C-alpha cells in the first residue's frame, strides 16, 4: 500500500478527461459500441442529454485509484460496490476519490464526480482478508 | 452462435449465460490502460496483469454472446468480489445468471450474477451487474 490508511485518510484524486478519444479507445477495448456513447440523436431519443461516456470508464478510474492505493491485495481480496448515479457527458473531467471509513476491515467510501460537480458514481470498497 | 434479440418479456430470473471463453489479450489490456491512464499494478508476482475492471468486458460479452441488446441499455450498478489477478494471456471461462428483474420508478432493471475462472482453474472474480432496460425500443427506427 502506498499510503498510511487510517480512518479519514483521503485516497486520490485520480483525474481523467473523458473525451471522444477515451470513449472510442474504451469502446474498442470493451467491444461495447452501444450508440448512446457515440450518437447524440439516439441518446436524446432515449431521454439522455446527448452521447454519454460508458459508466465503467469512471468505474475503471476508481479501479485505478484502488490499485494505486491498495496494491496487490486489491486484486486478491477487493470487494467493490458501485452505483451509477448520473451519466457523464463527453468532454467532462472526472475526478475519483476515496475516504477510509474503517481499518478492520479496511473500508473505503468512493465517489466519482465531474469537475462541474455532477455526481457520477457513489460506492464502497473493502479488503476482505 | 446465433444471437437472440434481447426482449424484456422473454428474459427470466434464473436464465443462464455461458460458459463463455474470453482471452485476456495484451492489446485489449493496453487499450484499456491507455484509455484510463492506468499504469498501476502492471505485474503481480512476476506476471503481467490487467486492471481488475477489465472483467467488466467478459461479463458484458457473456450476455451479449446470447442476446443482441437494444440500443440504450444503461449500466446502473456494478459489484466485484476479486479473488485473483487477471493475468494477461489468461483464458477466462465466464458464466452468469439473471438474478433479479424489477420495475422501480418506471424503469426496468435487471441484474446478472457472474463469475470468471481462469485456465489454471482459479476463481478470479464474482460479479453482479445491474442494468436499466430502455423504455423505448429504437431497433425498429431508422437512424
């Protein structure tokens, strides 16, 4: 682990500008070409404000944060719960942070929000040893 | 395998998916790392590994191998229980089951519980994916 993880310690932030290039690269990796991520007209027809990023782009940013802070124990004992609250519009800057809420077991509250203050994801992580 | 058009009315709790084989290809790992700017945990115990969140890919493809989804399925929740690193080059065998279908605040939700076992027989992860099924089916429209 890279930080002394006492209660109240903040993890991150991890920051990512979610532009079209990021969405295209993620879509190719995931083989997920849902038109709501590329086509404003389709997205609007479904009640969205326009094309939105894949929710798990922000989720993967949280994964990056946890890997950085928790190290190899994360991939062996990690428990992650994410709720996608609001979609992230293309061009947004997403900031992922965590707060240690318990040390035994190690538990972290998580948030990913845009630089404009739109809450995209809430969640929690735990190391279950 | 011929895919079935995914329709809410034909989905059932208890319906199963897989086994679905997924190779953790280096170029996919690199593409994910590049998209997210993720240079963490590149190796564990001397072996190249993928970001754990790559597991979303086979768990969604597991469903889409059977069903052709309508445009606009939206990810509402994601849970992971991680047990082992996702080795680059590993072949994951994934299975899943629909565990919940419900309507809340005029939206249709479904959840799929999945697991992935690697080619060494190691349980890599369990997952629960919750998605919102679109109220409007755009498949009959031209865009």
